[in-house]
C-alpha cells in the first residue's frame, strides 16, 4: 500500500500530464489523499481496537461501531499531513492518528447523550446510545479515551525519544481536558438558550477549546512525531492549526443553517432549535463566511516556510472552509 505522500506525488504527476488547471490538479490530488488516509486510519484503528468477540463483547462492539463509523477523518488527516511534510513515514504516524481519532470519537459518543446534546443521528447512523443503550455509550466513551493514551504510550512505531513521547501524551491530555475540549463543551452547555447574547470574544474562546483544541493537537502530534522538529516550526504549525480550528467551527455553524440532514448525517438546524450562540447569529451568514475565509488566509501564511511538501496542509485549510458537511 503506498503512503499518502507517495500517492500524492503519483496522482499529481498523472494529473499534470492531462490538465494545466492548478485548481483541478489540487482538488484531484486532495481527493486521492483523503481516500488513502481514510484507508490508512481505518486499517490502523481496526488493528488497535479490541475484537468484537473479545469479552465484554457488547462494549467492544460499541467501541468499533463508534470509532469505525466513517466520517471526515480531518484530525487523522492533519496528523498524517503534518508529519509527512516533515519527513515522517505514514506507519510511524498511525498511532498518533488513531489516538486523536479515538478521542474525537469518544467526545461524539458523549456529546450525543441525552444529558448533553441529545442527538439520535451521527454520521447518518443511530448514535451509540440509540444503537446500544446509555450506560454502554458512557462506557464506550471512557474506553475509547483510555485506549488513545495507551496507544501513544506504547506504540513501538513512534520513533522519538522518551521525553518527546511524553510531550505527545501531554499534548493529547491538555487538548482533551478541562482546559481543552471538555472545558469548551462545558461552556457550550452553559450557553444553551442564550442565542446571540454571548460576545464574539467569548464565542471564540469556547470554540478554541471545544473544537480547536483537538485540531491543534492533531497538528502538534504530527509534528512531534519527528524526532528533530524545532520549536520555531512547532509555533508556525500551531498558529496554522489555531486558525483552521476556528474556521472549522464557523463552517459547522454555517452548515447547520444551509445543509440538509441527509447531507450533514446529523440533525440539521439543531443549533437554532436550541438557541445556541453561533457565528452566523453574531456576524450574520455573510459575515461568518468572510471570517472563515480570513482565517484560511491567516493559516496559509504560517505555512510559508514549507514548500510543496506542505501542500496537503494548504488543501486541508481550503477544504475546511468549503466542505459540504
């Protein structure tokens, strides 16, 4: 199986021979990258997740149901694209990519619970607590979360010094906890029903934690998978990630208005129904779209020191502000 980077080189060379349109070339190469990374992460997750027939069977079925439910895999894609831009092999990035996706999957299982967002659909399928039951869904989230840290701590393919591996574990812990994703979710729950009464500054802080923290961690994990990465490059990549993380949430808010339930794979209009604070509510729909584009441009500025090897990161930023679901 070719790695994502080698596949991109092959596909790009083929397309260049048949088309002079750079935008078309990039679009086709990015689709090829997504396809390859999807296959790569699903294969890696399948290896790390317990088998369905391993005891306790119901919990393990629910873990696989939730973690292998498909989706956009933006976070693993960021791990692979960042690491490979710095020369790390795809195989050495499998563990960090799995770890970030398992944390994301656990967060979705818990977010969907009746005590949280109370959703019935996720990725076009019944949510975990609907397919199984609430208690199993809670345990599924717990088990997916702990598996993520087990992978980062033990994966032999992660070829960095022990101290750098600890930094990777710390990165994921900080992004997942009360000063990251869990804290952002707590603020989001408190904001239910407050509509546009939240300030723009407060909204940005909430989403920098709730959505942005894991996106920043994805990029950082990819970079820290390179034993010789320098602090200046880490800083540039972190600013890139902070911009695309916020853009990702703005696009989510826009899609909650413009996309259908079938397209989203989850209930359309849920934010409006709950009177949640959103970027369109504060900036208007056009203003939110403009803000997302500004963040995209700022993200690209932080990739200036990377040559063509950084193109996948540029494509991801563009995809985030244009994605249909």
